[in-house]
């Protein structure tokens, strides 16, 4: 039975922009390699941390929602997180039915906010 | 000891109007508390960043557990501080 997961991870701010993108792409690739389907992906960019992690006060936040079969996908994903030293912190959460409904609604809201921003940009 | 009968208060103890507390999640039909938006979670945390008890917020047990879990996840991702002063 396909379960929905949601993972958020923080990249160290020392990276340049394309390194950060490359790290995020690497995570996405590991998910698809493990047989997961990426449903939604958000990049919150550089954000201030509430408390310093590894002496750093800001970090690149990334959110990836994916659907996968069985627990192996999450375990292997977390192994790659632990190995990659660019990632300061990560959190993987399984979504129940209310969470899935909320996530889909939120995806609609975020997409609509983006189009509104685009309209206001070129208006 | 002064018997309770003849204790006279300076001003009568006004039974402060007991506002019927309600669970805001049941009332507004929120089913899932997202750990990713900290500004909503700040409503359930006091100035020091500690979780508010149910007797103050009035939330039901089921949703208080969800709020607690969401706040702890937000703290893990440093969207919210573990300890803070003048958080609000």
C-alpha cells in the first residue's frame, strides 16, 4: 500500500547557490532511485534558524513530499542524510489521511500564491 | 481561628465570569496541525517558548497531543526555539 511521506532538511549556508541546488537534487535522486515518487518539492531558501546548529545561524530549507512502498525507502534515505555532511538537520514524517488532505490543499495554496506573485510582477 | 462566616473581605470575591473554554480545533474543524508554519504554533507557546497547558488554551486532549508533537517537530527543525525570552 503506497504511503505518503514528507521530509524537510536544512543545508549548511556555507554552500553557494548551485551547490545547494545540487545537494537537493541528489536527495531527490536518491528518493527516485529507491522507488519513490516525488509528489511535491519546495525550496524555502535561506532562513534564519531559531537556535544555532553546528555554530551556524542560517540554513537552506528544502521540503520534499514523496510516496513510497515499504519502510526501506525511508531507512535508506536517512542513511544518505547521515552520510552527507552538507545537511545540518533532517526530519522525515509519514502522512496520515488528514495530513495528506492538508498537504494537497497547501500545494494548491502555494501554487496559487506563486501565480499571484507572477501576475503582480508583470502587471 | 476566625470562622469563615465572619471573615469579611475588603471587596466581595467576584466570581470572575467563567468563560466557557472550547477547543478551537473542533470548532473550526481543523484536522491536521502542520509543524511547518511556526506563526500558527506560536499561539500555543508562552513567552519562554514553553507549551501552554490545556487549562489555559482549552484544547481537547486529542488536539493537545497533536499540537505538542507539531511544536516538538518544529523545534527539532529550529523553526521554533527550545528556550526563548520575549518570544511574542
